[in-house]
C-alpha cells in the first residue's frame, strides 16, 4: 500500500515545488500508478528471475543482476521526464492504464561480461532468444575508437555518445507472463563499467547531479574505468598471442622430435644393413672358398687320365658339389640354364656318358659361368 502524501514524497526525493509544477503531473494519477505497481511487484519479480536465468546461459555473460523498479523511483522518474525541456509525448499522457507500456525499465536486467568485445557475443544470444521492441542503443564514451563504433553499427546498434561517459548497451524486450505485456530493459556492460556506474548513480542520481567537484572526480573515475576496460582487452589479446605462440612452439618441438625419431630409425636400419652385409660377406667368403676347392678338383681331373670308373666318380663329386652349393646358396638356383645345371640334370637322369662328356668341360665354360654369377652376386646384380 502506498501511503506517502505528495509533500512527503517530494521532500524524500528532493524534488522542488518548481519542478513539480513544471512537470504538470497529477498526484492522484501518480498514486494510482504506485498502487498498481506495488500490486504487480511479485509477478514482475518472477519475470525478472526468468529473464536472468535465461541470460546467464549465454556463454560470454559473466554474471547477471536484476531488480524490479522501486515505486518511489518510478514516480520520481515520471516527474523528471514530464518536467524535461524535451519531454516525450508518451509521458504527457501517462496514466495507470498505460504506464507499464511507457516506462520500459519496470524490470531491469544487467548482464555483465569481462571484455569489451564480449558485448557482440551477448548480443547474438539476446537477439536469438527475445523479440526486441526497439533498436538497441549502444552508449559510448568520448575517446572510443571509430572502429569500435563502426563495429557496433554493423551489429545493428544505434550508437550514441553519453554525456557522462557512460558505456553500455541497452535493449528493450517484451514478455507476457500474465494478462498484460511487461517491458524488460536489459543492460549489457563490462564489470568495470558496472562498478563505475553504480558509484556514479549512487552519488550523482538524483540529488547531486550538478555538483562540479563531484562531477570532476566522477569524470576521472570514469576514465580510470575506461582505461581498465582497454587494459582488459589488451590482456585478452596478449593471452591469445601467448597461447598461439605456445602452440607453435609445441608444434616445432614435435616436428623436431619426429625428425630425431626418423634419424634414429634410419640409423638402426643402417646398423641392421651393415650386420646383414657382414653376414653376406661371410657367406660369399665361404662360397669363394668352395669355388676354389671345386676349381682345384676340376683342374686335377683335367690333368689326370683316369679310368672310366674313376672318371665317373670324379664327375659325381664335382656335380654333387655344385648341387650342394645350390642348396646352401639359393641364388645359384638362377643358374639352372647354365652348364652346371645341365650337368646336375644329366647325372640325376643317370645318363652317365652324357654327364661325363659335360664333366670333361667342367674346368672350362661351365665353371667360368658359375664364377661370373658369383661375382655378379657379390656386386649386387643377382
């Protein structure tokens, strides 16, 4: 229940009689507005809580505050608006039937973010969730860059420079929790701006707004808050740079480690190749010794006139020696079309005379072919 008289109200809120007269307000109308507003207060609180919870879900939002307009502040605002030189037409006809459509901040939400540029992310979340009643206004301070102002315009804001250096983005959204529409004002600003505006509002509004000394120090405080915002944005950029530099360093270190691993792998493979080469050298050395032994055997066979039976035995020794080489050294199997292969096949076929004839040539082309094959293998051609 609203129980203040006009005189009590004017004194409590430091409104002069001259301002009251200039406003042209009717106290009975203001009383009716006050009573209706108090009756709607619980419903307005529910609306404010719902808005606050939904806005808090936006990623870039750090924290949310809300309030329902105090009844005395509501009446004071109506009187101040009506007494202004450039009074808006809607305030000339304000009444208990339409005041909730005229006053757009009966429910007030403040969404706070950390960095100045976060307002654009918050803007996307608000526009996605609610239907706006009017174009949002972005208040900027003197000294804000042209680039920042242009970015605000690109996002659909009406950019205005505030005379008190006030930087904030204001939206007016509408909801209908009951029988009538409720307008909700959403203010989006940085934490530093919130701190300054709270102090400024407490000191300046509504009682000492014209004190030059207070205004001077509040201006300095405003600049400090602006500098803090700029420093916060700079630190954000610096942090992103540091993260990127760290990622690049990690990538370089990984590239270096991969290169070292490949070099180590190549070194191990070289060692294994050297070990295989040593084994091959030992095998070839043994094969060369066998060749020399067989050549000596063949030469001895050529130098002696052996009986037929002895010749057969000598021939069998030569051919069997060649077949043993084939088993021990698989690459000699590629010599199947050489004289050695023909000797082996003849002996296996029991054609002793034919084998003897070929054996007589063992010290010649057949063994020379085998020697050349071994030489090619040693040089990597077989």
